[in-house]
């Protein structure tokens, strides 16, 4: 059962493939995500990969890639033991050649009731700005 959830959606004239190329370029995430000072991936952008993101003036966060569907979605998880943060990044084709981008975060697990209301908004607060920056970069390609 999901204890906390948030979703942000935006539409763009950029194709799903263009958005996907930006997502798959993990070392380049900092060009469109202001909440990343440094980001590294321990191998190819695939299920099982570990992504280490360091926010400005904060400790690194390690995410595990748990699902990848090229040109469609990827899902990462932060497993903190008594709660798990799952973020789905999805891109859906629109009839005009553009796409809809969906960022969805869910927090569940035994401590989610306590952790979710504080941690969830902190994690997702930048989603509108991050997705807008991703759209601007995608549309410029």
C-alpha cells in the first residue's frame, strides 16, 4: 500500500526519443536538474545500475534503477530499510509527435506514514522546475 504519492505532468513538442536520450545520459542530468551538484552511474543505464546523486550542500543519495523501457520509462528506488522511495519517470507519445512527461514518486513501507509527509514534499518540490528545464533542453535539440 502506498502511503505517500505525488505526480507532476508536462507536455512538450519534443519526441519521446529526444526526452529519453536526455534521461539515458545520466552524467548530463545536472544540465537540466538544478538539484544535482554531481551525479554518477556505476555502469550502463539499465536495471540494476546504481546512480549516486549529490545535491548541493548535501550528502550523496544512492538510487537503484529497477525498471527501464527504452523511449518510455525508467524507475529508480531509494531503499532506506523501513521505507522505500520509488520514482517513475515516464514519457508518453502524443498524436502530434510531441510527448507527455510524467514524474511520479511514491513512498511506502512501515515508516512511510511518519517519513512521507516530510520527505515526500522535499524530494518532489523541484519536479515542476526540473521537468520544465528538461522540456526546454529537449525542445532545443
